[in-house]
């Protein structure tokens, strides 16, 4: 059975791909895809799915351009084309074709393609559900320092999905993602500290990670509120202080990585 942190995490959000224009846009924002991809797709993803025959000529031309690039082996274009197939923009919706193009990109080492292929296996969308394969592709992207992949890999280890259940390994990957500023990973790490799952129980660290995640994550704010009721005023104060320290530590690590590139 999955640990409690994983069960709670699944209630708050799925670990895999959630379809729909807004969620696809958010997904592209989180993936290691260049900014110009997002800007080109912002207009397309705001519209309901439309066939290429009903699409304005200039937009159809954009899709065809990416298709041509994808067929020539451009991994970023392959990811884009896969997303087009997944939502039915400019092409007929076809999850099998989406997986085909995600795989093309993933096999070239594109982290975005690897995550999307892992999501497809995780959810059984366009291909038979296979947690082992999901873990395989999340791992590929995770070692490229992709925070989303690290978080999802942590969930798989924590819940024993596609791998032998290992809460310590789950915490390791949550921490890697959390240190890159991933709010959901910060929430999961805070829950692990709260429950002593894969790491020594520590209410102050739990509060700090949940508090930090809660800046942008409503689920974490709710969880922190529940924890706060169990803590003394002094413990809450120490948790708040630790939050400030933790935020500075994470910001310093992110800055250091950027400087090293």
C-alpha cells in the first residue's frame, strides 16, 4: 500500500498527465522546453480543439512547420506535435500518435518528451499502463535535474509503483525537486517529515516545508494549518523562522546552479 503522503498527494493532484488546454499549458511551463515553445502555443492552447481544415491558414502553417521539423528529428518539435495530437489542435486527437512523438523526443534525451512519455505510461493514455516504464522515463529526465521528473519519481518510489517501495528513496527525490523550488515536492517532503516516512519525524522541518510550499500551493497551506493546531506557539515560531532559513538556502542553491551553467 502507498504511504500516507502518497495517498494524500494523489487526492490533491495526479502524478501524471492531466489533459485539457489550461493544464497542457501549465505542463509546458513546467517542462524543460524553451520559452519560445510556450509563446507559440499560448494562442493555440487557449482555443478549443480544432481540425486543421478549420484552423486559420497562418496557424495551420505553424502546425505543419512543426510537423516537418518533427519528421526531420527535431526533439522540441516532436514534443509539440505530440501535445497537438493529445489535445486535437491542428490534427485529429490521437493519443497513440502523441505517444509516438513523445517517444521520438524521449529517445533523443529530451527531458520534456521523457516526462510526457512517462506520464502516458503512468496513466495508460495512448499506451498500456506500465509503471515500470513510467519510472524508467521519469528516471531519465530526473537525472537531467528536471524537478517535475524528480518529484514524480519520488512518488513512484514512495508508493512502490514500478519499483520496490522505498520511502527513503522517495524522500531523496522529493528533496532534489524541493531544492529546485518545486512547490508540490516541498509539500510531499513536509508531509514525510510530519509522518516520519522515509526520514526522521521532525515537526519543525515539516512546518517549514509545508509553509514554504504554501506560498503558491493551497493544499500545502491546508496541511500546514492542520499541523499548526498540534504545535505549541513556540514550535510554530521556530517553524516560521526555519521557513525563512529554508527559503534562503533554496534560493542560494538555485542561484548557484544558474551561475554554474
